[in-house]
C-alpha cells in the first residue's frame, strides 16, 4: 500500500531526518540511502523495514545537517605549511596575491582532511527510535486506504455470492431443456424406439458430467473462507491470494460446464469481480 512516514531528530551535533515511502508491489523491494557513518546498521534497518512493512516498494532515506559550529573537516597544518612555503617562493615570479595563495592551497590535495565519524551507540539508539516513529507515521498514513480496501473486498465478495445464488433458477431450466433437446434429436434421428432404460442411463451419465452442484458448493465455501480470513485482522495477503485462485478455478469450471447463456453471463460477471479482487491482493499485507 502507498504511504509516507517522517521523523526528525535533534541530536547534540546534528539534525537527522528519516523518511520512508512505500508503493504498491507484490513482493518487498527496499532501497536504502543512509550516511556513511550509519552504513554498518544497514542490515538492521532492512530487517526492521521487512518485519514491519512485509511487502511493497520501499524507499528509505536518512538525511543529516551538522549543527552550527560543528564540522567534520579540518586543515592539515603540516601539508598546508609545506604548500605555503613552496608557493611563497613563487609569489613574486607569478605575481600572486595573499588571497590567491590561500585559495589555491585550500584546493590542493590533502590540505583539508575529513575526520572519520565513528557511530555512537547512544546516537544510534535514538535514530532507531526515529525509524520506528517514521514507520508508525507511515502506517497511520496507510490506514484510510486499508479501510477502503477492506470495504471494497467485502463488497466484491458479496457480489460474487449474490451472482452464485442467482444461478439456481437457470440451472433447473437448463436440465429440463437439455433433456428435451436430446429427446428431440433422438426423434429426428428416428431412434424413438431406443431402449428407455438405456436412454435414462445415458442421460444420467451425461447430466452428471454437466452437473455444477459441487462447483457451486466449493465456490460458496471459498467465498465464506475468504471473508472469514479477511475479517480476522491478521496479515494474510498471501493466504487470501491463494483462496482467490481457488475461487477462480471453480468459476472457470462453472463456465465450461454450464451450456446455458444466462449462467455463462453470470460467470463472466463473477470473473470480473474476482479479477478486481486479485488486483487488490497486490496491496494486502
């Protein structure tokens, strides 16, 4: 599900901003961008994100700004002095001013050194709390979308159940018309003197092959199980996706067995509702 979370920390020497953005995705794909001094905690960060977010395309960023008067760079005095002595000897020859000498030295290699910043565990503890705060913020952002998704899935399950129940009257008519058609074909073929017992046996065999009672029962059970799992409140996205696949199998079998136009139209409507359910499954945790 889509969402955005943010947390800001005011530490003794810097301001840290944590941002997390999530987009819909079937699996979890995490992109982490953090300052070099937090790099050793990248695995920990990824684990936290995977445990809390489960799935989606996740962009995680940590930005920082050093407080005023704080710097991680310093002038290498020995190197600076060496450069200064050498350039001063050329000052008159090159007609250089003092400002030009200073600016030139500062651009030369190794004049300014950057101190390696070691990770402070107390600082990291605060940053870790900030990550969880940003995750809470993100989940709060996603909650309205989740509620709308729940309502949509419940409504589509209700529609499939209604469509399934609407099959029954057409099913009875279908069996009657099927028997009439077979009898008429036999009459046209001048086989009216056929053995009635054998005819009934063949008719029963044929009708059993086209019977959709079991498919209707299984589909109804799948719908009930889907709704029960959906309302349970647990993270069951993959389980719901599996149940929706089983629902699809039963609906397809109904369509292939039912040689009746009204039932086939109903099956098309059920497939449309199920397809929209499957699209939503990409967003369910």
